[in-house]
């Protein structure tokens, strides 16, 4: 039974092909994955990166610094990445489309920031880079690492430049130290001289301190005395100021007083004369007061009648105000109508007096005259000869008659058109029928002229008929002469308005008069419009005046009671005045006597006024001078007191300061001695420091050391030449597990080909296929990985053994799950594979995964296969522990498989396999 499974396989060629294909699945899986990620870091040179240089060069220490341009040049010659230098727009589009994995931008202030290291606020040199992790996370991380590496390189170069500049400054500093040493030696010598001078100052300061104490006591006494003195001066100054003010005012008023006394004297004289006149006139006033009293009584009687009249006048003013308002409204309406009439007459004037109308009238006048002349000639010719001889004249007259008839027709049309224009203007300007008729009579011919024109038209028609008759009459007929005579009589003269000639001539005169009248009417209408405009503008003033008049009369009417009361009061007062004037008349003699005495006294005062004025002026001048002197003394008293107080304070401070200066001078002497010693010591040390600094020699290695003072030393104990080798343990383990799953899907490991007598024989027959498959798939994958992929294990044999052990373990586990659970087992194997993808620590350390994978990590088969292969492929340590775990899994799941067959064996019936 052991070889029965293989016999069946060999008989079924398709199954052979299937098993070979399934056997190659791990090899193909490993080949595809490992080759795709074999050495991505070695291919970074092919990673496309766009570089945008916006940097602007600067001047630094007399040199042009262009860090951005230098970086661009270095990147052009670098093969670390595939650098290109497109425009900003192309670079951004390339990053969005996945053409570039990074856009590196050198900002315009890159070089400028490189010069700010020694500034108070230095600025960092920032490289801006943009990545698109969505297109490739790994590429984005690699680009980021590249950008940081570039930044470190630039930082190192800038630091070297600064270090070189710093050492150059140190050389200059060495010379400065030597110069400073010489200067300090001179300071030491000068300090000794200062110490000698300070000793003399200390001795004199002791003398100054003793004298200052005596000076301080005297200044205190002086301050107290000055305070008492200036208190009295202040009081005297205030009193003097008041006196001076009074005298000044008196002096200023003296001229006025002198003039006033003189005027009083003159006035008293006039008063005396006037009083005489007054006493004489008081009698007259007394008489007048009596008359006034009588008139006031009459005024009281007449005020009642005035009051009634004023009230009537107030009512009349209201009517006047209403009439004025109506009048102004009428002027406004007349002004607007006048504007319209003026506009219409202007249009009519243009129609009647234009050049075309005048030209037609002149032609008509010339035609009338010419036709009259022709008629006269015709009449004379007819009377003197035969008609046949003047047929030409008759024809000419006939033609003239036709022209004259045409002109009359034109006149009729002109009159009709003028009447139509007049009607149009009247309608547009909204004129009344009366206005329209008046204008029509003014500018159009009268009825008589119109009738004459009609009669002339009829006569012209008759004349034309007669002329035609004359032209065809017999030369011996008497009718020719009679016709011509009647024609001449019908045509008439210019003075006969009933004939053709006279009617037309009268019409022409009427038309010309109409033109002149229209012109005058237009001019008058314009003047009327202007006058009405002015009247309309002044109407507001007229209304305001009427309103003011009404208001004034209203106030007068309201105040008439007051006026009446005043008149009554006037009557009462006049009675009292009459009584008073009687008293005044009786006391006139006493008034004259007193006036005489007043005149004598004012005469004496007027004589002595100049002497008094002079004395007051001198007194005021002296008082002003005294007040000014006291004011100055008072104004400066505070300064003098303040100065005295400051003098006292200064004396006290001088005394204290002198003591302190004396004490400080002694200390200064000690300090100067120490300074001299210190300067000597400093000069020696500076001389030594200058020599050491000058002896310092910097080399490029020195600059390199300052720019990069620390470095790292990497020692790798494992052999991992590339990314593919690092990923191989994970990929190989996963490939073997996928191969085990594929095998269980394609091969029946349950059904025996014949009835098994023993469980182990059934198990052995199936395992006779499983175990060779496990060995072959592992061996083929090993060969492909080493020969084709290029995998180089640290230990080839151990790696092969681990691969075979892993293949056996995985096939056993997958087979056990499929046997016991069938289709569910297939699902469980897929689920187990998914969990192992994240929990076996094949790509990242398990510490970087979440807690779930950390928990299941120790229980996953791939955990141990990955760990074992890492030992044999790269680390080189023993993988015994991991192999033992895999071996234990193989044994455990083999027993589970055997238990499955034992369970199935009890359910098998021998009869089902009788044919075998």
C-alpha cells in the first residue's frame, strides 16, 4: 500500500504536471518577491528628484557667496539620485503625476542666511523639499533621507568656512594681544605716577574737610537773616504797589479832571446864564403845560376813534394780502402764457419774413407791373393798327397772365399755409380762440383784401378768356378793340382795390404789413415775457411786503390798547406837569442865587488845577520807582534764599565729601598700587598669549575637525549585503506556507485507494507523497534562491536544513487542519497565513507592531522559521532552538494527522473497497 499513491500519480499525467507546478509555487513566489526588492537602496541613483534653485548670491567679506549655485553644481555631478533641474511648474506637475518622488527647493535667502552665524539673531539655512508618499512611501522616505544628507553636507561645508575665517581672525587677535601687552606696560608706569599724585590730593583733602565745616556754620546764619529781611521787603513791596497803582490812576485821570473842572466852570457860567433863561422860560413852560394838558385831554377823546380805524385797517390789510397773492398767481400764469405766445410769434415771424417769402412777393410785384405795361402797349397798338399785327403781344400777355395767375395761386397757398401754421402754433401753445383770432387779424389780410383777391382771381380768368378770344378774332372785327379796352378796365390800376391790379397790389401790401406786424408782435411778446418774468420774480417780494404790512397792522391793532393807556397816562402826566411847572416858576429866584455861588467856587478850583496835577505826577513817578525796586528785590529774594540754602547744603556736603574724598583717596592709593601691579602682570600674560595665538597654525584638517568634531564608527557583526537578503527569511517562509496550502488544495489526502488494514499503512501511503513533496519544494526553492536570485547564506548547509525542516512543518500543519476540518480547515489555513504576515516579525521588529501581534507572535510557526533562517543566512549563530520548535510542531501535527486516520478507519467499510 506504500507505493499505491505514486502508482496512481504516474498513471495520471495531469496530476504529475499539477504536482510539479504546485512544487514550483514557493520557488516562483520567492523568486518574484526577492528579485523585486533585492537591492532597492543600491538603485537610489535611479530615483528621480527635481531640484529648483531660487538662491540669490550675496557679498560676504569681500567675496561672492552663492551656496545654492554651488549645491546645484554638486548635485549635477552626483550619482546618489537622479537629479534634474526643471522649472517650478514642471516640477510640481511631475510630483503630482509621479514623475518625481521629491522636489528639492533651494530658497532665495539660502546664501544670505549662511552669513548670519555671527549675527545677534542668526537664521537657519533651510532646504525645502516636497514628497508624494502616495505614489511610494518608501521612495518618499528615501528622498527625505537624501534631503537630510544634503543638508548635513552643506552644514559641514559652511562650518568649515566659518572655522577658516575664525582662525584668520585669531591670527589677527594674536597681534592685538602683543599690542595690548605693550599698552598695559605703559599703563603700569602711568599708574605709579597717579599714585604719587593721589598722595598729594589726600593730604590737601584733609585741609579742605576742616575748612568746609567752619564755612557750613556761617552759611546757616546767613540763610536765617536773609529770610527775615526778605519777609519785610515783601510786605513793603505789596504796600508800595497799592500806593503806586492809586497814584498812577489819579495821575492818568488828572488831565480829564482838569478838563472836567474847566468844563464845569464854563458850564456853571452857562448854567447861570441858562438858569436866568430857564426862570424866564419856566413861565412859558407853565403856560405850555396848561395848553398841553388841554391837548392831552383832546387826544384821549381822539384815541378811541383811531383805535376803531386801526382795527378796520387791519381787516383791510388781510384782504390786500389775499389780493396780492391772487395777483402774483395771475402774473405767473400770464408769464407762462406769454412765453408760449412769444414762441409762436417767433415761429410765425420766421415764416413771414424769410427770404423765400419776400422773394415771391417781389416777383409778384414785378409781374403786376410788367403785365400792366403790356396791357397799355396792347391797347395802344390795337387802337392804332389791326389785331393781326399784334398777335405776338397778345400771346405774350397771355403768357404773363398765366404767370400772374400762378403767383396769385402761390399767394393763396401762402395765406392758407400761414393760417395753418397759425392754427398749429395756437394748438401747441394752448392759445384761446380770442388770442388766435387776434393774431390772425394782425398778420393776415382783411376781409376786403381777401374779397378783392378772389375777385381779381375771377377777373384774371376772364382776362385769360378774352385774350384767347382776341388772339382768334377776325382782323376786321371791332371786337378786338372792345376786348382790349375791357381787359384794361378789368385789370385796373394799383389804386383801385376792386380790380385785379389793385386787389393784388393791396394784398401784397397787406402781406408786407403782416410781416412787419408779426415782427413787432414777436418783439413785443419777447419784451412782454421779459417784463412778466421780472414781475414774477418780484412777486415774492410783493407778497412778503403785503404779509409784513398785515403783520404790522395786526401788531398795531394789538398794541392800540397800550397806546390808549399811554395817552391816558399822558393826560394824567400833563396835569402833574402843569402843577410842577407852577412850583418851578415860584422857586426860580433861589436857583439863580445858588448858581452864582457854584460859578465862583469852580473858578477858584480851575485856577489851582495845574499845580495839583504836577504834584500828583511827581508823586506817582516816585511811587512807581519804589515799587519797581521792591518788586525786583522781592523777585530775587527766593533765588537768594535758595542760593543761601544750597550754599548751606553744599557746605555741609562739601565737608562730608571732603572727609569721604580724603578717606577714598587713601583707598584709591591702595587701588592704584594694585592696578599698577595688575597691569604689569596683564602685560606679561598678554605677551605670552599673543605668542601662543600667533604660533597657532590651522590646516584644512583643523577646519574639518571643527566642522565635524564627532563621528560615528559603525561595526556590523552580521552579513546582510542587501535588502533582498534581509527580507529572504520572511519571503522564503511565506513561500513554503503558500506551497503547503496549494498542495492541500490540489491533492486528496483523505480517500485511500484500497481498504487499509492498518491505520499506519493508510497514513504511510499518504505521507509517501506528502513528505517527498515537502522535501522537493524546499530543495527547489533553495536552489532558485542561491543560484538564480543570488542569495549567499552564511551557512549554506544549515540554511538548506532549516528550509527542509520548515517545509515539513508547514505541510504537516496545513494537512492536519485540512484533514480534520475540510473546507473550514482550508479557511483556517488562509486565516493563519494572514495572521503570520503581520505577527511573524518578518518585515519590522515585533515591538513596532500593535499589541495583538505581540501577543500571538510566540505561537506562530513562521516566527520560528524566520528567526532560524536569519541565523543561518545572516547572523551565523545557532538556530537549534528555533529548529526544535519547528520539529516539535511537525511531531505534534503528525500525531494529529494519525489520529484523524484512526478516527476515519473506524468508519470505513471493507465492502466499499472490494473491487480493489
